[in-house]
């Protein structure tokens, strides 16, 4: 994929994002970091205080287990929705004309459900890969290959 000058590339997962901007043209890609954010999201077992609950069923001595809330997963979903809100705000402010979103499949699904109209209008492509821990040159290669 060729990126025009000024195109933004956001590389995200449920806990962090890296915002990149193409400083050259479609012939030569030069992604530079222009922003990032990360949340502290401890594992689910550290976020809950008790074991999953049980409730009485009909019948003598019968009980059913109740699912425990996955607070870790909820934090990731909240982070994706907040990122989508930021992208919409930046689009409304005219900070970018085109954007490419690179995220793991689950985070990409959360982002898709939260995109605003301005973000969707500027969305050039979505790449379902987790590249958050990759160096920028590896991100450039992955985007070019998409």
C-alpha cells in the first residue's frame, strides 16, 4: 500500500497505541512517531477481589456458578473506544486527511464499532495485525505489503 504525504498510521492494541505520520510521498514512505499512549492494565486476577459467585438452583443442594467479570477485557474495550473518540476529534479538527489503522483483530473490531463518521470518511485501510511491539521500519514494511 502506498501512503500519500501526511497520511496517519495508528498502530494499536487494547492497551497502547502509536501514532505515526508519513513525511514523504507515495514513492517513499517515512513514518515518524507523532504520539503515543499506554494504559496500565494488570491481569484479570489482580483486578478482581473474589472468586466467581454461586447461586442456588431449584432443587435440594443444587448450585450454579456465575461467570466472573473480566475487568482486564473491559479495560481493553474502553481503551479502544477512547482511541476511536480521539481519532474522531482529530478528524473534526482537520489534523489528518487519511488514516490507516493497524490493530489485532479483537481491538480492530472494537475500534470499528466506535468509529465516528469523520474517521470512517478518512479511513484508507485497516490491517488486522498486532504490530505494537515492532520497530517503525517493520511497521513500514507491513503497511507497504498490505
